[in-house]
C-alpha cells in the first residue's frame, strides 16, 4: 500500500525506501538492491499465515516486476539469505500448493529460474584463491570489473562466508547444477581449516585472500552467529556427517569457553579464558533455539530466561547490553531472534510459559512499535523513540515465528515439520537431502577426534528422551534466574575474579585517588605506576610492571589501573544526558509515533518531571526564534516549533518563554539530516547563567522535524508530549493522563539502565558574526576526581603472572555509586580521559603483543 515496489517500507513517513534517494545508512543499505526485497523476503510467510490468494498475487508481482540485473552493489550475505532464500522458499511452498491441486496451478518454476539467475550473479564474488567470497558484488558487473565499484575488499565476516550452504545447496539440488553447492562447501571447508586449532574457535573477521584472522575475538553473536547455525542445519538438510562433526567440535568449545550461564561472552580465540568484551549483542538471542535443535535444553532455557528478563525491563532487547544488564547500544531494529528461540523452546518443552513470553512480545510490538503505516524500529529502548525503518526480516521472520508459536496443527495448511528454516526463516523441504546429489562428499572433516562430552548423547538421532517425565522441568531451571537482571548477579564469581585469585583489592582504590596526596603517590610508585603532569593540566598514569617493588605490588598496580579505566569510563558516561522523546499523541497517531530528540543543558529536566510536558504545537514568527516573537497569541500555552541557526539555543528558549510557550522544539536547518545517520547531541547554553529558562527544550533533526510539520499541514491541530521516555498508550490514547502517572514507577526502574548508547555531544548554536561561540563537548569535560585533576591512563608494561590471568574485570553487582562500565577506548583527540589498556603476560609479550592489541582495538570499533 505504501512502499511497493521499493525494497523496504519507511513506516513513519509512509513511503518506500529506495537506495540512493534517502541518506546513506552505510553497510545497512547493502541489503537493498532495487529488487523489491521485502516482497521476496515475505513470500513464504504468506503461506504460513494461510494467505494463499495473497501469496499467488505476490508471486505474480515478483515474476512481472522484479529486475535482478541492476547496476548496484549489494551484500553477498544479505542477498543470499533474504533474496535467494526468499525465492527458494517461495518456490518450495509454490510447488507444495500446486501438488495440493487448488492454488498455483499455473506455476512453472518461475521463482526457481529467478533464483538460478541470482545464483549466477553471486558466483563472481567467489573468485578468490581461498574460496571465501568477497563481501559485496555488483548485480550487473560482478567484482573487479571497471564498472563494478567493488572487489577491492580484503576482509569478510565469518557468518558472511559461512552462511551460504543451505541456499546454495538447495539451489543445486532443485536445479541439478552442482556448482553452487561446490562453492559454498569450499568456503565452509576453508573456515574450518582456519579455525584456531587449540581452542577450536573461529574469529569474527577473516582475510579472504590469506585466511588470516583480522578480528580474533569469538562469540555466538554478530559476525559469527549463523556460521554455527548452518553447520548443524547443513547436516540435517544434506545428511553429511562431516558437518555434524564440525558443529560438535565448535559446540564443545563454545560451552567450554563462551558459555558462562546464563551469559554468552566473547573471548579471544588464542586465549579463550580471556574475555574479549563486557557486553553482549542481541543477535546471540538465536543461540537458545540452536541449542534446542541440538538437544541441549538446560543452557537454552537459562540464556533465554536471562534475555526475557532484559526484555521485561526495556520492552525490547537492546542491540547490546552489558554483563550487568545495562543498555550498551539502545536501538532495537525489531529483530526476530528471541521470538525464534521462544518458538523452538515451546516446541521442545510444551511449557505454556513460552506462550506467555510470545504474548508479551506481541503486546509490546502493538503497544510500542506499531505506527499508522506499519511497525517502526526502536531508536532507543529507554525513551521509546522510533526510527523510520522496518527491515524485511520483521515480516519474513518475526511474523512467521510468532504465528507458528500459537498455531495448532489444524491452523496450518501443510506440515511445517517437513521443512527446515534458513537463518532468514525461509522454508526448504527436507526431501532435498535425497534429491540430485550432484556432488561427492569431498569435505571430510580431518583430524576429527571423538569428544568426551555427555552433551553429544542428545545429538540427533536422539538416543534418550529430552525430558524426565516432569512438567515442572523447565520451570525448575528458570526459577533461580527469575531476578537475575534486577536484583542479583548471574553467578557467584566472575572469571576475572577467578583468574585474579579471590579478587583482592589494591591498597589504593581508584575512586579514592588524589593526585595531590603524597601518600597516594608513594603507593603508586610501589605498584610501578608513575604519574606525569601534562601541559594542559591533565595527569597521566602509566604502569611499568618491572618498576614495581614486587610481583604482588605489580598485580596491585594492574588492579588499580583496571579500576581507574572503569571509573574514567563511568564518569564520561555520567557527563552525558540520554536522548529524549517527542511523542505525537493526537489523532490519528494516538502516541504511536515517537521521535528521538536531543536534550538541552538548560531548562526543565524532563527526567525529573516524569509526566513530561504535553501541548499542541505552533510555529513561531520569526521562525528562527532569534528576536521577539511576533505571534505570541499563537504560541501561548503551546509548544513552539522553531528552526535552528542564526543565534544561540538559549536565546531562542528565552524568546519563546517570554511569549508564553510551555516548551520548545528546535528543528535542524540542515536539509535531510536524520537521527538515523547523524549522532545526537545536547543543546549547550550560551555561557551565561541559564537558570531563568524553566521550559523544556528539545532538538529534532530535519527528517524527524518534518514529520511534525507534515502532520500540521495535514491535520492542523497536532498535540505532542515532550518526555524522557515515551509513555504507554492504548489504541485511542483515551487514558493518556492516567497512564502518565502509572508509568512513573516503571521509569524509575529503567533509569538504572541509562548508560548512553549514542554519542551525545553538546553543541551550541553558531552565533551571528561578532558574537562569541560557546561550544562544549562533554568528552572534553574532566571527570569528577577529588582533586579536580583529570587523569589519562596508559597501561604499557603491566605484569600478569600467567596466561589466563589477563582478563579485564567484568562489571560486578554492587550497591555502591561506582558501578563499573564497559571498557571503551576514547578516540577523540581532545579528550581529557583517554587510556589504552594493553595488558599481556610477560612471558608471551614478544610472541603476540601486536595481534592482541589489534584485536582489542578492532573489537571496540565494531558495529553490529
């Protein structure tokens, strides 16, 4: 209705997203190829939902309108799982319906012909010596062609190269053309050969020419996830035992090093006892579902329950969250992985608890994500603000898994057990395992040794019953985790504490340190920590373990430096204000549209006024708000809309406050700017006392501001709510005022999780010529140490007494004010708190210093 034939729907602006016509979102746009992505990705969902007539019409649209020969560079991985998988899934259900004799009688394999055409368009990406594909390909010109604009890349992610076998093998089995399956197997073989032999783990990023690991951290989330999934499912679909042997080998390593129930934490492939980060990404939510397929139910229940607790706290699973369950990256693009795991756990246990979980997911989607034209991704789970985005996987996977969760057998027009799900939830028939086996099984797993692990008793074919005859089995596993997010630590002792003995504390705590205290300086000297006064007034701390009085003092110095790193990170984040929300509450929006807004360093603090400020909006004259308002009667008791520029933000605020406005929204004058693509910032004051400004002020980028301006043009009277977090709303927003107060207590709980996931800098307006500009960046603010000196930390030669003991401390569950934060290197050159944590065991420092440092720096820059 709103977007066809575009690749995606933009649910806030009710139009299609066409690549090149909207501001670039970087790698996210690599999924868009001007081939009606969402339509193709959703084909087999229509049949699962018993929408057979709509499916027939959709297939005709694909055949008639979709062009695969576009001069456009796309992701090989995304195009494979979404488009090739979508065409094959559509073909699978089309031939099933045709056999049944009522629908699709005209169908003659057209979707399969398109899939084969697309398969040939992806093959040039495999033109490497290793067999690993280039990450991108031009649909018209391939790679390394003068007009291809791609083919110079050197790296790809493990999942990108290892998530091809199901679609490529299915294409070969359907068509009898073996080349696709051969290429996908060669890529899988290469990754297997390049695994780290002592830990049996794989890294996140690999060089497609040399096979060297570029990023050496390993987990089950972003960058690796579906590689493991496809090993197990390739065994199921293709019947090749070597895939199961490989999966079991990797699974043993995952459970040995990465699984720390209920957490799944990234580790270093060469030092798997060393945690590589202190946060988890949302893509790992698929893993409990994979564990169910493997038959390992207990850890699946534990991890799923932990994730559910996080969802209950924030309504959605944040894109990343710390080991002590605070928000790390606050966005949520309506990912389906948690719904997928919920479905598999319900199928395995029959426990109605998982139906309640599914009900919660559906209610939250309708309550917080549903907007008039579709479902909008969450820009920030803490504020409830939206992003103008609805990825194709939302309809391809989320709708499918939630429907299947509640569907009875009689609700389905076919037996879902006859199919396997790809990573995009496309349906491939299991009979492919015995059809057109055009390739001999050359990829026998070498050096495979039988693993002594009782887990493998459960592997298909299952020789034991999954559960004791006890309906309370799953509940007994969940019960200890009931309060894991809010009230208690997930485990008794962290791996860092384990590796550092019983977790002794240094003789001097980072939070007590004063650079002007001679006693403190003496203690630092004993621990091998030297203090350097920089020209700009900062103090730099450097540790040289060899200068410590003893090895025990060196250990104390290491702990002190780690504490200082965490404290500095925490204090930087405390300097930042989290984003705010502008919620359109009038007809026909009824609170469903929530826009991400930047806060101000002056005026009403919306976090302290829970009810927020609600009122109709009015455009001021002059629109820049830089002089006395000439239409005060239109602005009085309203929320004033104004344009950025020509004077300071604080001056605008004073002018509209004088005219009687109850709040203000500044709209960016930079055409096309959007919170999707630009970092959010705070509006700074003008260098003077701003206590006289008492109304709330928020900033909207141009695109979000235009949503309000368009609404005014169409509906005239538009009412909005300015708040720190979007308020609950029912379908007609009838009980809005009552709900505001009901949500106060809920807000207090979620305030505990406001570690900012976006770069919220402070920016002041550009003044007119002759005025002084007051530009402040919170990254340049000194942390609140007792002596007002700021500290820069460099840990250069830290001594650690063993190979497994260099683990950075995990955030602990404490009641104090100094909750540790994830260690994040500062990249701003003018930062007054910068540090570089380079901790290595002394005996191996020459061997692998560089590769470890590279790995840590790379993983911190990583984006999902």
